[in-house]
C-alpha cells in the first residue's frame, strides 16, 4: 500500500512539537559534550519527518528529548502547547505513556511472550488502546499472532515492536534507526509498515536515520550536523518505500 498524499507546502499544518533554542550539554569528567546547539524547529500534525545526519550529529538526543526520555540543558520544547521542558517526572511519565510510541533499532521483545502477548503489555496500561490483534494486523502480522520472538525473522520482530508502539494510539511515533539492523528487503517491509501507520492513522512520525535514501519517503527532512539543524526541506513528492534504494 502506498502512503496517501499530504497537504501541499502552502497549506498550514498544525504544530505538534515546537522547539526553541534547544541546547543539550553532557559533562563527562572535565569535558563538556555539546549534543545539541540552539535548535529551533517546528514539527507538524500527521507529518512523516526524517532526522538525517551522521553519528554524533544530535539526532538521538533530539528524539529522546521529544519523547520525554531526556531533558534539555536550556531552551524549550512543547507538545501541543504543553511545556515539556519544565515538566516533572510524573508529568513526563504520563506523557510517555499516553502520547508517545517508541521504536528502537533493537526490538526489546520479551522472549517468553508471543507477538500478541508482547503487544498486550502496552494495551493493559492505557485507557483506549487497540486490541493486540488490530495493531498486529496494521503491520501485516495476523498469521504470526501466537509466534514467539525466536520464531520470527528480524523484520517480523521489528514489526511486532511497531505494533506494540502504536497499540496505545499515540499521537507521535518516534523511531530511532528502525531499519539499522536489517537488510534492504526487510528494511523496506518495516518502512512500509511505518508509512502505512503514518498515512492510515495520521500519527506524527519522526524517524532517525543516517541513510539519505530513506529521506525521500518523508514529508519533511531535517538535516543535523554537530548538534545544529543545518537544513529543513519539504519533499514536493514522496517516494514509496518499495522504490527506495540503498
């Protein structure tokens, strides 16, 4: 299934994340590491955004701050007008639980649970989840509901992880190198699942990659280098994951 078309660039898109002057500094002994430097960025409702850049450019740090897993040194981040910068631990826990789904390079599935049971772990802690069966159907894994992780390929395990992330109906899906451990053919299947969720559910999706080819499937491409945003570009046409080459 090919992703549906997005509004043209002259149509206003409602902001979901607004980032202003964002800086993150880590102290390692006597050395300060500047992971992010004065980042300004607005990410819109329902967009598929690719964060592109080499290792150490600040991509994961930015994603972790957007997801409430880390806090900024200075600057502000808001989600639908809610200030995340000064939110306490309880507020950030509720934010992560109800509004954000995470997909990482490694699947983090529980080996002793089936695909259905791994997804059910999330559906049991939120108010209005999908059923595990519905979430797994969205990533085309209905035939594998009762298989354990060891019985699934790498791409199938990653799709279970995606189903688990979206089963709580998050407004934002944050993906950190979701194809980094996969070959081309398997990676395309995973990207198809991500694109389908973005299109069918309207979930704002932010995907980290160092692979420039993947950027062509995005609505918006944000390029980072040395902690700075060096370019923000909107694709006038989007390529289907099946058409990507890398």
